[in-house]
DNA sequence: GGTAGACCTGGACGC
DNA sequence: GCGTCCAGGTCTACC
C-alpha cells in the first residue's frame, strides 16, 4: 500500500528528520542512501505497519507492505502528516529570519519542522528519558522499552512499535527499573501510562489543543518527570515556541555565543532570545551556534 | 520562591 | 577488573 501526501512548501524530509535526535530512537530508523525514514506504527485497530517514507517533489510517499482498511489508511495519513508537520507553514518566521545571519539559511533548507512521534505519549516518554542522563543512555532505555514491550510487525520480528500506555501499565515499577534500566524514571513512566489508561489525562488532545501555551505548560508540569526543560521541549514539539528548553547544553552554547564562555544561568539564555517573541523557541532550536564552528576548527587542526 | 540533596546510570579515569 | 568520580534534570523537603 502506498500513499502520497503533499507538504506546505518549502519542505525537506532530510531537514525535518535531522531536526533533532528522534531519528536515532526506535521505532525510527533513517537511511540517507537512498533517503528513507522508517517507522513502525501501531494503528488504533492494533494493526502494525512498517512504514517507509521517502520524499517526492512536493511532499512524501509512505509505503507499507501490510494490507490495511480504508479507515486505517485515513489514520495513517493523519499520523504521517503530524509526524512530519506537513501542514506547517513557517513563512511568517522566515520573513523575520531573513535578517538574522544565524537563521537566514532556514528557508533555503526548509528548516523549522521537528520530527515527532506518532503519539504525543511517545514524545513525552522519550523526553523524560533524555533528562538527567547522557544521549547514549537515553537511546538504550528507549531501545529496551521498545524491545521489551513493543508489538512486533510480525510474530518473531525484531521490528516493533513503541509500547502503548495500556501495555506499559501492565508491567511493574520493578521491571521498568531493573530490566528496562530506567532507574528512578521507572515510576514516572508507569504513573503516566496508568493515568492515560484510566483516562485521567489525554495526552493526544494536546496536539490540537486551543489552550493558551501557559495552561498547556502547567498541564505538562503535572506529569512526574516533566520539569521546566522537558515541558519547553514538548511545547516546541507541539509547535508552541514561547519557552526555551534550557539544559546544560543550552547554557554552554549561549555562553559561548554571547558571554565569552563565562558561567551563566537561565536568565541570560532567555534574555538572548527575548526579542524573538512567540518564535523564540524556534529561533533557539535552529540557531547556527558559533560553538560548533569553533569545534569544527579545532577538529580541522587535529586532522 | 529559592535552595540543597537525593535520585540512577554509564562512561572516563586511575590504580 | 575494580573503585571512584562525574554529568545529566527533576523531585522533595526545608527555609
């Protein structure tokens, strides 16, 4: 089965996929030759579809070998549109970015979209796994979650979908802590899965919520394991750019950019992007950091 | 509202 | 191979 979807132009599959590290996390995988994004998607009906998404002249083509119903096809279209932000229009931001040398490239590279998971639940769990740990450990915890609790494409297949809240709610904190190696994050993941199962929280409604960003942020902060950084990161994923995800990396690159490497706090980061108003999260996310130019120069010397 | 300490894993390092 | 140190956000208790 194949579907083609049009994107609001400009669009680049490569730029969207490489917008952050999600493409390195199961059930995503990404090949550059040829350019294909793979994802194991679990539909509402329970059907598992192994998707191969490639770029077309004006959008994407999604292919799966599984036969699916017309209702499932409709859901698949909605999910792919959401994951790649195909309907997102960044023209107002591009007009502002043209005058900023650190962002002026964005329109030509069709940057602005961030890769999202099929469900907001998956994005919240993955964000919790990024906190207070190294990237390698985040990937390992996520891999363990998918391997241990994900539904396979076919019986015996190693390709599995991200676990559903219902499936995770059936496990125990002890298993998540010791076997999935989530450590102190285990009760947070379990509590969230249980809350969704009991309908205490509907994370998927956050995708198209009319609530003001501040109220949405407050709701996110009620989730155990989601603090200021994680909430801002999740708001950016939802397309709300009013908050900056300030972690230790942000302090480092902003300090290098404007404070000559001196020790700084959150306030300095916020001040640096204040004038971008409602777009500040997006400007921050795609800023062309001098810190990396310096690193490249140093590695050039070493070579 | 601000701050200190605990939480937990895994990589780096020294022995 | 073993032990120690450190980095990484959030939570909770306390002031």
